[in-house]
C-alpha cells in the first residue's frame, strides 16, 4: 500500500495517509533515530556486523528539510544536518508509527 498524502501534520511529526484511509504519525526524532542507511545502522559484511562510528550531533539533525518518493516503494528523507542517505520503505514507515511503538 502506498501513501496518498505525506505531510507535516504538526511541527516535529510526519503524517502519512494511506489508501485505506488509515494514518501513520511518526515523530521526526523517531524517524531519524531509525534511519535505515548503512552509516546509521551499520552494515553486515561476511557475517560480521560493523557498527557505525559515533557521529557528533550536528544542528538540524531532527529538522526535516524535505522528502522525495523513491519509485513507488519508499521515501527518501532530507535532514537539516545534510544527511540524506536514508531510504524508508512504506513498511518501515508503518512500523515506526507512534501508535505501533506504544
Ligand atoms: Zn542514516
């Protein structure tokens, strides 16, 4: 299922409306802390998991600068600190919903 509308419903929270009428709200902090890219989550290469280096926190880390749909399966998110390698699949976004974490 793909979202029909993606917006910032209120400051600091991303809102996705789905084709079935349901809605997923994701706090931006949760979104960023779960960035799926290799430099945030580490990489598993030849059965060894390489943890990412601890990065200093830059201003704008939790500021959403923009987002762009990738194909029809995911959303690429642009952050205020210049980070933009995170590509969130729709399933991933649904799993980050505030209600799913409660
Ligand atoms: Zn990342």
